[in-house]
């Protein structure tokens, strides 16, 4: 017969073995974007848009970056960069906006001109106080790891000017193709996480509002999307290939009206991700803009994180 001490020792050993076989979500490293003057994903100075020129950022290693208990950025052992670019643009030669899809722009400089902003920045206009919207690592913990102060994003703008000019319909089924967003990694990666901030905007003329939001469709074959975290406005379709807005009215605030969250692209040896980019209206009583106010559009950010690899 085993003594009580022997049984306890064997049980403790078995428990330690089982715990050792379970990866802890509280000690997983990540690769992230950072722009703090010391570690810079985008080599300074960061230019302002609007521009449709491709933008390349470098990843930095962050120890325990999935929780952000500490932020310790350093160069990874194996360099990794990501280039964002636009292809197949529908709207070109737009006055003042250059093209329909641009980096580094936002509404508001004047009634006809967009505002020039850095192509990469952390001006998200949102604080994730609930720690539930953005997630850095595929294994979680949910709502942790993306630091909106430390992790910059690429700022993208969809100009509504061509829709104003065309007097395009604004029903809640009106959806307009703008082109493709291409993400090109410098080496193959596994399971990247894309975090989107602020998919949505609104105009207000004579107290009549129109909301509209960017929606994206993954066209890269043999890959699927999984929503890790986010607000209720962001949804993934059943085929797991589309990032959609699922609420009306649409606004530009992550706290209520804009689609925001983190999406896992599930797959291995990924070098390229290509998304079709669309702008969809919510059917409100307002308009895209007027002949005198043509600077409207949807401004949003994308930042990318990866499990260390």
C-alpha cells in the first residue's frame, strides 16, 4: 500500500506535468508596430498624405506582448517588414484627394480639401477602456496586447468625392468597390492578427445624417478570417472571408457606430494578403456631401500583430 506522502508526491508530479503541457496565455511574445522615437517601425520623419504610394513598416519584438504587462520593444532576431499598398483602384485623378484610396488623409481641412495627416500614427480617437476590443495574440487573452498609445497604425482614407460627383444612391444596400488593399510580408508568417479602428463615418447636412462604412473582403485563396474581439458592429460573414458592418446608423466612433476589433487570418506560410475594399451606406436621409462640401470620406486605421516567429 502507498503511503499518503507517496501518493501526494505522485499527484503533485502529475499535476506539474499536466500544467507544463498547457501553454500559458500570460507569457507569449509578439511582433508589433511601434513608433516611440527609439524603436521606429517607420523610419522618421513620417510623411503626411494624401498619398497612394506603398508604405512599409518593420515589426519589433515585444516580450509578453500578448498582455502588455510590460512593453519591451527590441529588434527581432529575424527581420520582418510589412508593405501596405493599393491595387486596382476604381477612382483615380480625384481633385485634391489624388485617388479614392489614400494613406494619410482625413476629412476636415476645408470644405473641399482633405486634412493631411501622418501616414502612420496613433491618433485613434478612441481609448479601449473596457479592454475588450483589440487583441494582439491569436491565443489571447482577449482585449489585451494592442496598446493604442504604443502601437501605431496605417491611416487609410476612402474619399466620398467620386460618389458625390456621381450622385450615387445611398440605400443601405448601396456598396461601392474602391480597389484592393495588399499586405505583403517580407517573409512567410503564420496567423497574423489585423486590428481595425474606426470603420465608419457620417455626414450631417441640414440635420440629415448619412452613415457609411468601409467593408473588406479577403480574396487571398485558402485563408479564413476569425473575429477574436471587437464591438458588435464588426462581424465576419459565414464564409469567413468578409469584414462587415452590422448596425445602423453608422458613425465614426468605436464606442458606438463604427466597426472596430481584431481579426485573425488563420493560416501558415502567409506572404500576401489581399482585400477587396468597399464603401457601404446605411440608408440614412442624408447625402455623401454637397457641391460645396466635398471632403467627406471614411478614415480608419489598421495595425498588425503576430505571434513571435
